[in-house]
C-alpha cells in the first residue's frame, strides 16, 4: 500500500473562474445493469483504501454507504473481514494467484475471476441482489481559481499561511474519491462509479508545497457527499 505523496502546487495570485464539476468519464455502466427493486438485499464488501493514511476513513465510508442505501429502501449487510479473507484466499488459490510469479504484475483477468466467484458465493449464501466493493481512491483534480473540481465534486482548496487572503491558482492536485465496483449476483461487474469527496492536501503558501491535511475525515459529510455522487447511477438519481 503506497504512502500519500506530497505534490507541488503552483500558486498564482491572478483571479480565475472555477470550473464546473462533471461526472468522471471513466464511470462504466453495463448494458445488462438492472436496478434492484426496493427491499432487495445489497451486501457491502470490506472497504479498500489506496494509501495507509486513508484507513481512518473506512468506518465513515461504510456508515455513509449503509445509511444511504437504507434510506433508498434497500436492506444492507456488511460482509465481515474474516469471512471475506477466507473466501478471497480460496478463490485466489483456485486461479493460481492474481500476480504474475515472474514479473509481479497484476493479472487482471484472474482478479476479475476471483471477484466474480466471491460475489457468486456471497450472493448464494445471502440471497443478495447486488454486491458492492467500496474503495477510497486518489484521483486527479483540476484547480481553477480557489477551487478544485473532480468526479462530480468541487471543493475550495485548503490553504495554510495565507494570512486570511484568498489564494487563487491553476494546476492540479489529488482529490479523494469514493469508488464503487457494483456486481450483480451472477458475479458480473455491472457498474463502476466514482464520487469526489474531499481534498486531502492543503496548500502551504510558505513552503510552496502541498501537505496532508491534519483534519482529514473530521467532516464526515464530505465522504457522505462522495457516496451520494457514486451511488447516483445505481439509485438512478
């Protein structure tokens, strides 16, 4: 699991107009997707994170998903980590591993087989209509003016050391997004979506660099916003 990297941010004092956030172009919805009827059971797999510093957001992510799906009329069950790991280990063994033994490269076909088989087993045991694999991922965000836009979200860039002045800039940074892989009970991944949640860095005017925010995940509504964006295609909002 890689560490968060500190990216330099080029700050400009000239005013710029913030971009309008748009939904990510790499969202994928299968033609075979069918919205499950109200009252159906949806199983949440344990959440995954891209970097160790994001682990403190897992409980917030899972709670926001659970609450949003319940409010939309679905039954929700969270698969416990031990059960997930036991099934995962067996399925990985059955496909001969998900990493190439010579190069260490991820074998994507085998990974999808493992995920599909895991979903099939979980669905058979729980009668779930769908299974969701949630993730917290770092993705590119475009800075224009005082805000950054990515994955259907727009947030003001956190700034330190500006003395209360508004600092405006152009460039890019990393935004934290909720990523959802959504599977039908057959094991087919019918949807992959992303929803922008928060900006994990603040711009340090004194050093001219970005640094990880000390208040990361203190505002739980930011992750809830990302969940709402990522779930919108499933809930057809």
